[in-house]
């Protein structure tokens, strides 16, 4: 009997299928740009390193994401599974956004995630580099919100 992939729980230990689904679920949540909703994927005492900023707990996550998305307008993100093992997942990502001066940016990065037994992320380490781009160099053109299923991913876009 074939497994119904959609019915597999998104808790450790991760299989390739559940890790891919966990990554897409995170991408979808971040593309809502709803700090409160996004924070619910993390433990109440989750610890982050995002660039050079250290964030601890859901309240700080909400504050961090609120500041982030006030500054990063027209935010669109794509994440891709890099590796997984047990309760850990590594992803690579790229997002595009526009600052308050109208300058477009593409930010590239890697994240290392660690989950508790219920599937909430308890540790997130993000390393990110920013590249200013011309509007004509943008690659992410879907309407704000969830990336459509038929929209190319990072590998297909050669990012």
C-alpha cells in the first residue's frame, strides 16, 4: 500500500518527503508576512541567530518579523531543502524585496533548523547576504502571498 504523503506528520525524525513538506510549510508561512502566524511554528523559548541579531522566544520573534517586513516591502521568498537528519533540517533560500527608497534586493542564505518532538522549531541559525538588483533583474513575480505550485524553485531559477 502506497503512503499518502500528505498524511505523514511533520515531526522528527524527518524523511525526505516530510522534510520537503516542512520546508515548503515554512516558506508558505513566511510569505504571509504575518509575524504572529509565523511565530506559532516556533517553541515559546525558540532561539535564533539571524545575521548578527539574536532573538529569543516568540515575543521577540514577532517583534523581529514585524520590523523586518516593515522594512522589506514586496517580500517574496523561496526555500529549498539542502539536507536533513533526525530532528534537523538545513535549507537554502533566496528572497526579493524592495526598501523604502525603491531599491530592489535579493537576499541569499542558509538556515539550520532544529525541532522538538512535536515539530516546533526550537533553534534557527540564519546566514544571509544581500545583493542590490535592478527591478528588471527580479525573478519573483507571483502575487504577494504563497508561491504558486507551478512557479519555479531555486534550482530551476538557477539561484
